């Protein structure tokens, strides 16, 4: 059984075709510059490649290019799209409406569209992609939506409410929703499996550290708190996002420099974080190289990032009254032994003991704590596409 996983942005479209019989990726690819020019790069599991520049005025032409790549190109992997059993879409914002994944119908499309007010860069693109998929693949192939937010829907009100006048919650749905839920779900399931325990019996902290970063506390098998908030801007500093800060600093800057709400949004989302502090890049590798050659702002960015991550983990240990396992994932979490060592060394008081040799790993699933450690620490490569495919399969099997 083959599942087609779609991750659509406003001008891009990432996809994977996954064979669920053995959960292997048959092909993956990316369409870029949709609405501007259009280009596809597609790769089959056995290493064949297809690349083309082709006009993509809308997502429909992008899906047509994907169909060509999968069925006709030199990197083809299927003969007909009837081989595809279902399509799974990643959706960024499911608000308080979607507590789990579900089949697409007209009402669901309308609700995702309405939630676009809270995710203007993402939800409208997802709706366009769902409709373009129906156009390209027809109505016979079921489509499932999997939300970045739904794993966090188990948070109690004391964790998701903001201490603003209550009216903003009631009238405008302003509260914490979190993000990266698919990844936190996948990684925490993996931790439970590696621990050989029921998820209900362990307290887990999952750290998804990539360009976007979030940390989640999981207790009794469910998310009890997460660092991202109303939008993915909240939490701790990321590639280009500021993370949380005193809102008065923003109103002060806006007044001093005569900036609009949109300006502030842009500054906090695109010009802050590791990029804003280092002035070098949003990429940790560039920043580490700059710090090594003596750039003090790059060194400060790294110091701040590690400190903020440590503080979040500490706060979630307090929130859960302990922790049994900590997992690192995402480009940084999987590839930065020094960051992991810093965090673990600062949790020594809790009995965390890191195995320095094991911690040298990059991009592999490894237990990096010693046998004597009071808390198990893992590196677990995330796989959001597989998680979406699994959810899609489970929904269509019902
Ligand atoms: P996204 O959130 O866009 O999916 P990723 O999970 O790919 O991002 O993470 C990107 C971050 O991971 C970058 O800051 C990058 O420097 C870092 N990263 C990726 N590979 C490595 C590596 N081998 N060593 C150190 N950092 C890495």
C-alpha cells in the first residue's frame, strides 16, 4: 500500500511516496517557485533523479509535474496513480477544532481555511494544495489531514492560557496551540519503544531543534506543555525567530522606530534569533564556524541558545515533577554533540550522566546516557513524513 505525503507551502511543495508494507520511501521531491516560475527535483529510492524547470502558475501544475516525475520520468516509481491508496497532508494550524487527524471533506477544508487567520503563511497554501490534489488525482483517492497542533491538544488550560483579558481567548481564540506536534509524537513514541515501556508510565521531554525549535513535556502518554505558543514564534530563540520576550520591548521599539504590527511580525519571525544576534547566518554550522574564528556575537548566539534550551527543559522537569527520558531531534538536536553535552552536564544534579563517546553520534538513533544515568537521554532522528503516512493509513483503515 502506497501513501503520498504532501507538505505544501505558499510557493513550495515537498512530497514523499511511502510504501507502507515496509515503511520505505519510494521517492521524494520538491517543487519550488510555484506562482513565480516553477522547478521540480525528484529522486527515487534507487538514486535515479529527475529535475526540470517547468511553469507552475499554481499548485495544480506542480502536482502535474509530480505525477509526471512519479509515473513517466526517468525516475518513475509507479505506473499509474491508482497505486496510491491515500494522500496525507501536513497542516500547520488545526486550532482547538482538530484534536487528531481526519479525512478531508468540504467542511474540513472550510475549517482549515478559517484557521488561516492564525497561520496566514501556511493554512491557505494547504487548502490550495488539497484542492489541487483533488483536481489532479480525482476524488477516488482519499485525502487525510494531519495537524502540527493536534498532539498538543491534551494540554490543560493552565498550560495553554495566556494571562490576558479572558475576552481575547473567548472572542479571538488566543491561546497556546504549539507546533511540531507530529515530530514530538513520533519521537516520544520511539522513546517509549526504546525504553520498552508504555508511554503512560514515563515522563518524556522531547527537544525538536531545527530551524524552528520547540520542546514538549509528555506525561501519562500525552502532551502537558510545549514551548511554541499561539504561533511558532514563541518559546526560545530559533534560526530567525526571537522566541518569547517581554512584549513591552516590542511596543517600545514600534513606538521609537514608528513600526507597524506587520513590521514587528517580520522582525521577530525573520530577522531575529540566531541570525539577529550573530549577524552571520540562521544556520548553526555557519555560526559555529564564525564563533570558532573569534566572532563574539556568534559565540553569544550559541551561548544564548544553549542556555534557553536548558531553561525550558528545567521548567518542564518542574512541571512534570521529574523526567525519565529526554530526546533530541531535528537538524541541531541530531547533529550537535556540544549542545547536548552542555544540556546534560547542567542536569547532573538530577542524575543525568552522558556517555561522551556515544554522544559523538550525528543523525543516528543512539542512547547517549550511561547505564548509571538517572535519566535516559536519546538522539532520535525525527520522521514527520512517516508519521503523517502512518496516521493517514490508520484513518483510511477505519
Ligand atoms: P528545519 O526546521 O528547516 O527542518 P533542520 O531540522 O534541517 O531545519 O535544522 C536546520 C539546523 O540544523 C541548522 O541550524 C543547521 O545548522 C543544523 N544542522 C544540520 N546539520 C548539521 C550538522 N551536521 N551539524 C550541526 N548542525 C547541523
